[in-house]
């Protein structure tokens, strides 16, 4: 169950099943709409995510549990948010382990050098053609999105400034935070 993840310059993201895009007979075909874009918006990234069979409720519950565990171990900051209430979580430990093994993280980078990792479970699966959900909070502080793609904890990334300064950093040093946060 692979999914397409589209990310836009204005901070929107759209996730839908790969099989929602039909196969065309020629390269001159018009194609189908993946994402409805606002004026002056454009798609900056397309990625393939490997889906897991889980309901929206299971994904939401897993995201709560995983976030609480990462906060407890110091891997995720709470940005001043209250403690996570896990009283309504009904997932079995076995299902949590299964989802943890399949969890993917999306690295989103903005033009002013801000970035963040977010669990792919936070991007709900929808039909193609919608306007998407917030993939990162856009502001004058962090700028527009330049890229968004799946990463592994042991990956490293290289970033280059407009003036040619090159920065190499391990992905694990980039904070994990919620889908609507602005990044660091």
C-alpha cells in the first residue's frame, strides 16, 4: 500500500494512494490532478511512502503514544505543550511495535534554513485532488518550503546556502515535531 506525498511551496502536503493515479497510454496524456494549489503555490517535492494497514484512529493513537515516549526519552521537544493524555489509547503493545517498525519520518526544509522531522502517520491519507493539510507552519521567520522527503535516522543531509556555505548534519540531530510546527 504505497502512497504519494506531495509537498507545496506554501507548506501544504497531500498524501494519497499510488493506485489513485491511473496509468496513461501515452506520454502526451494530460495526467490527473494530484493537489489543488493556491495562487503562486507550486509542488516542490513528491515522495513515495510505504503505507501500513491502520485506521485513522489507530494512526492517531499511535502518534500519541510514540510522541509521549519520545518526549520521555528526550528525543522530542514539547514546545510548551501540555503532557499527552494516553487514557483513551486502546492499541495493544503488539500493534504499537508493528507500527513503530513501519514508521517513516518526513524531513521538511524551508528556504531560511529551518527544518523538522515529522512522523508520516501524521499525514492522513485522502483522495487526490484536494488542497492538502498543513505540512509545516510557514512564517516570515522560516520561509517557504524548498523540500520535503522521507529520511531514516542514520541518514545525513547536506545543505548549501546561497553564498556557497555547505553544512552536513546527521538527520537524528533534527528535532521530531508535529506536522503544523515551524521547525528549528
